[in-house]
C-alpha cells in the first residue's frame, strides 16, 4: 500500500466512486457482498487499491499546503520538482495565536500590544528521493492542510 487505507467515514463519503471502481473491476454489488463474507482479505485489498487511487488523485492536484501552530505559519508551494516555503514566526511574548480564527485587524492589535516581532522567512528544497506524492502525503499526516495559496503570495509580496 502506497499511502493508508481510507477510514470507514471517508469510504462512506466516496461510496459512489467506490461503486464505480468496483464496477470497472467487474465486481457487481452481489459479488462485493460475497467477497466481503467469503474472502475478507480480498475485500480489504480492493479497498486498499481504491484508497491509493483516491490519494494519488488528490495529492497530484495539490498546489499549496499550510501548517499552522500558535506561533508559526508555514505555507508551502508544491511544485513538480521542489517545494517552496514562506513562513511567518512570532518571536517574543504575545497572546497572538496564528491558529485562532480572528481578523487581520485583531491580529495587528494583539501584536502591537506586545513586545513580539514578526519574522518572515523562506526556503526551497527538492523532494526527498524525488517522490513528491509521498512527501506531500507525509506532510498532510503531520497536520498540513490543503490551501488556496493566497497566504503564500501575500507573504512572498511582503518578503520583497
């Protein structure tokens, strides 16, 4: 297995796609019920293959990922051969939390009322073993979320 097995909840959300997958592999509804009862390993194998297909398709479309902690924001631009990072870090004492769902105005007030400073940073690197999909999958397992890239471009503009 390339990634991980989809959870029961994820499979339920993708039920229509899973049925199409089974049909494309000449497995009818009756066949599926029979396989689940008589050959659970084969059923699990089909779910694992479907899981890999779903993750491959999803990860291949990722352009940006973001990782937020209370004091650090990392936005990744996931290119074909490398990954770019734009980051923003709070240095010093502040009650500003980058994971909080507050307006930018509120963030500025919290920052200005403290002694903290913002540090903008960037980096670039090649994918490990030139395996983009596995690396992005691992980043998502560690908590990175798919992003629209707006923050990446904002931070890049500020860096210039």
